[in-house]
């Protein structure tokens, strides 16, 4: 970027009822623009120039000027309003669209193109479990579809109201602490509580809960600031510190659901041998078996003073993967954050951190750490003081054995942590100039890691001038995830879906699990039966038929149930 040129980034909050207010991430008044290093990288990778960044297009500042009346008969609207009160019932088009669309790139593209579809007829803000019981009972009796919204950060079209009906917004009232047990180290909260509120309460537990010490939930997804506990649970989410604290299914002890069959509660035992585990069956059910009302979570001692951070640069992806596997299989303990970037993501990171093309970079290359070969590992250790100290030493020894260079004095991990929840804001800036940045992630065994990584990159790179980065951010002794990030000049919904569907096909052909933590929703559902197998899918259908015999709960293809012909053929959403 020339010193005299500044891209025309938008730096004003969107009007409250505009299209942009619907697709903007998080706080309307917050922004994160590509820094000079990242901007220079994008121009080169995408074959663009400063001239391409002089005027935003499809910016979405215009008001949502559609009036789409509810299709549900008035008698039902009146009955539903009477359950929660008119102040907790919303019939306007804006509220209904906000409740249906999430934060999937396809949602954002549609909004920029003013493509509005699949709205619920009414949005209800239940005040307590009794409201939800009445709503579920009424909808079941009247065969009215019922959807649930938490934080609205779904990237799988998980909340999209394909068949209209009712959407419950759990975030308005269902966001309180129900119980805290310091002896057992558990907290029970309503499903609509957001991450920051939960973490604040736990971090300040001596004041907020009158406890002896402070605690943490340990669950920090990138959507942390704008996602709900219920959303984490029903999608089997993972936080960025999950390698130590566990995914949400490791943290959940008990749940309560309202189903058409009645209330289902699971007991809060740490382990039990009482047949198949209903707790695990309900986890990941994405609103298809019942409405999650509350959840009991494990909590952990909050000891930030013991956190030890590390960062290393490896010469090759293969050496980096070998070191990561050895760390996870060493039985010395597990790091908390554990993020290994592949060569292309490392290249982007070094541009963003203003290391690329500097004297320091030239030294790195002399030492054998070359662009588009070297790989960045960053992370942290949490827990007791002795544990984190010993684990950090073990990680350092393993990295040295694999020829890695310690970068800790540069503060790479600290810089990443400061920005980790703000990265989604980049999407608006880039999309303003016809660039999409999106993700798909999968789960793999160590023995599959290189094959899946290579296959996905080959497919994405078959499209000219397309960035394809990847990282391992959740690891286990037997494998981990691969989280792919692709950046391309793209504005057409069909073009986007063909790329997304192509990547899912590559996952399927190479034996990767279709999702490690984003869930399935309606986007990935057409691939699910082939992935799971017919016997396994029929077992899930049996559960669906039992819990929801009238198919009112999140219908329209979620989890591969009731797929349309278009969905089964993997053409859903394509206009051409």
C-alpha cells in the first residue's frame, strides 16, 4: 500500500434496520480493518490494486424495505402472543429475518443481494421454561414448525426457518444462573446465556456467587462474545482452549429439554453405567429432538497467573505435524491453546505481524525457514503452576528436537490472543470490495492429516487467485481438526456454493469427519448419511420420530432429516 492511499473502509455503524445491520458481526460500532501487511498480501494474492479499494459496493447501508406479512393464520398468532405477552412477540419483517439468518457466508451474500427467504411467521421471547412448554405443546397440536435462536452465530444455516412457523429467541430472558455448586465445581445456567456473561460471573465468583475462589468455564469459541451456551451445546462446539479444557461435550454434565413428549432431564453425575448415555445423545441434536432450556457445566479454577505461552517456527509442515503429534501423545499433559498453521497461513500471519520481507525475515530464510514452507505453532498452558511449568519445558524440548525456532520473545501468541475474537469483523471490510473470507473445518486422525490437507488445497487452488490457509487448532492423542480458511474474489451466491459444496465433497472422499465443532445444520446435512452410514442414520431417525413425531422441531433438512429433493441432490440454494 502506498503511504498516501487508504482503502475506503466503512467506519460508521450501520443504520439500525438496514441490511448491513443484519449481516454485520458483533458490536455495530466495532471494526477490524486489514492492516498494511495483510492488505499488501491480499492485493498480490488476488491480483488486485489500490484502485479496487476506492469504492465499496453492495455495502448494505440501505434500509430493509420489504414487508412480508406472516402466513400463519391470525388465530395461531394470537394464541402464541397470549402465552408470552405481546411485548415478547415480534411480527415485523426485520425481527423475523434476524431470527432466521445466521452468520454463514451464504447468509451474508444473500443479504447483500437482498435475497430474503425462509422467515418464521412470529418470533417469541420465552420468559421461562413454562412458556416453552406451552409453546411446544401448542405447536405440536397445531403442526406448527418451531425453530430456536440463541446468539445467531450459526454458520450452517442451523436456525433458518425453512417452513416458517415460530422461532424462539432464548437470549432475551432465558439467560440466568440457576445454581452453582462449589463443592462439585458445577454451574447450571439457562440456555440463552452468552459467553462473556458466563465467564464474567465465574471469573468474579467470590463477588457474584459468594464463593471461595474464582472459576472459568474454559470454553472460548471465536464466536465467544456473540454466542450462547445453548448454541455451544446443541452443535457440539469447541473453544480455542479445548485441547486442555475439552470440547463442550466434555464440559456438559446435565441438560434439560422440552420435547413434544415432555421434559427430558439428564442427571449431573460425572460418570455412570446406566445404559446408553442420553446426555451424549442430546448433545449435537441442533433443536431436532427438543428445546434446550438449561445446562449444567463443569467449571475449573481460574488461574491466569499460571498461564505460560509459547510460539515456534518449523521448517516444514511435516516436521510441525510430527512435533504436534508427539506433544499430544507424550502423556506429559495437554496445552490449552494449541494452534499449528500450515505454510500458507503462516505466510499470511507473518505479513500481518509485519515480519515478512524484513531483515528479520531474511535471517529466518538464511537459517532455513523459507516462505510457503515454514509453519507457525502458537499456544499456551493452563492449570496449576507446576503443571504449566513442566508442560512448557516438555513442549520446548519436543519442538527443538524437530528443528523449530522459538519465537516467544516476539510476543506472537500474545498478539494473536488480543485479536482472536475480533477477526470476524474483517469479513465486512473484505466483502465490501467483492472478497469473501470463509471457513470449513473437519476432523481427522493423525494418519489422515497430510492426505486431507493436500486434497482440500488442491481443490481450492484449482480456482485461480484463491488463498487456502489451514490450521490445526484442536488436538488429541489420536488426531485433531483441520480448519480451512479460503479467500477469493467472489460475489455470486452460486459461485460461492459450488466452492463450498466442492470442499465438502473432498472431505467425504478422503474420509474426514464433516465437522469437528461447527455442527451440521442444513448446509452439511446432505452429506451426513453417506458419512455416518445407513444403519447409524436410521438410529437417529428413530430418535427423531420418538421425540418429535409430528416433525415440528427445526424441520427443513437439519441433521439430514426430511431433506428435500434439491438438498439430497446437493443443489440446494443454487440458482443455476
